[in-house]
C-alpha cells in the first residue's frame, strides 16, 4: 500500500521515532508499504516518519533494485567531511548543500531482529545519513544555518506553501523557568493567606509583611518574563508561546493574580 507522505509544513516530521521492539507482522507490513511508496514516488529511500509512521525504520533502494532494510539504525563512527547536494520529498523543489560524513560505521537490526553492522561510504553513506536524520526528528534542513532556513521558508511561501522550519523547543525555555518560579511564589503567598485564619494577630502581621515583599518582587519578575520571552522569540520565532500577544497575556494574568492576592492579604491579614 502506498502511504501518504509528510510534506512541509507538517510538523510531524520533527517527532523523534521510537525504537522498534516487536519484529512481527506489523513491522513487515510497514516495510512493504515503505517499498510501495518508494516505487510510487521513484525515491531512493524512506524513513517511516516520512509517512507519519513513528518507528525507527529506514528502507533504502539500492542501485541494483534490491532493498536495504534498516531497523533501529545507529551511526557508531564517522570519518571525513563532504558537501552533499540533497533534495527531500518533505521539501519538494528545494535543493541544498549539506555537510555530511564521507564514511560511517552503522549498526542495525533486520526485519527479524537480528543484529548487523556495516561500514558504508560513498552515495549510500550520504543517503543513510539523510534518512537517519528523520529518525531523530528533522530533515536535512535541520542542519542548515538560520539564514538558509529562512530562505527555504521564503521559497516555499512564494510557491503558495506557508510555514516555518523553526521549531518550538521541547525543553523548557528561560521564560518557562521564571514562570514556574512565579507560580510557586504566588502559591506560597496563598498558603500564608489561608494560614492567617488560624494564627494570632501578631503572626498575621508577619505573614502580611512577607507577602508584601513577595508582591513587590513580582513586579520585576513579571517584567523580566517579557524580556526573556522576547529573547526566546529571536531563536524560535515559529513558537506560538513566544509571540508578543501571548507574552502580554501571561503578564496580565500574573499581574491580576498578584493584585488580587495583595488586596486579599491587606484585607485579611491587617
């Protein structure tokens, strides 16, 4: 069966592929479908994620017409550097020069789970490296400089396909750490506010003083959140959480919660 290809700007291509654990009929069918898709598109090879199949599977069509099936491939060693002129079905009509290794040492499993290793050079080495990129979440464009990524995005936009090659990072950004810290501060303030119902008047005054310092500290923290967000947006302009409207919205929420807690603290603890 011919699978539908994942093409730009579909972000599923950035999802890392988990290792195959079961070498069964499902895996055998995935391999058959990848071969059918390769033939249909006259391609040199495909990684499973190019067909939205989240599995560490690569199928390569060799020059003699036979197929190389790579399950859970890993590049152990590499040597030499070459400039590889590449295209990809993910970015139709785009050709770029990508830095690659001249030779690689590869380990992988076959469709039955048996372990293999091979030393590869030349065109096959470059092709395998391209397909392994997809397993880790990305096309050859992932390796390009930001200026080239923007150039490709502009070319695709001129062809009527809007999108971006930039990705919102999986790991937390600087502003996210600060946001988490501010939430903890406000929760601590809320706990002290509730504790005020069960303590003496003298202790209430102490809690009010502590809360006041928290609310004063929140002012530079909220402002700092905005500027950290702007810094992140320069690196990840495609990330919706980095957009100015979103940053201002989060700042407004923190400001409102801080004001509410301040007024509640002033009313209940003094």
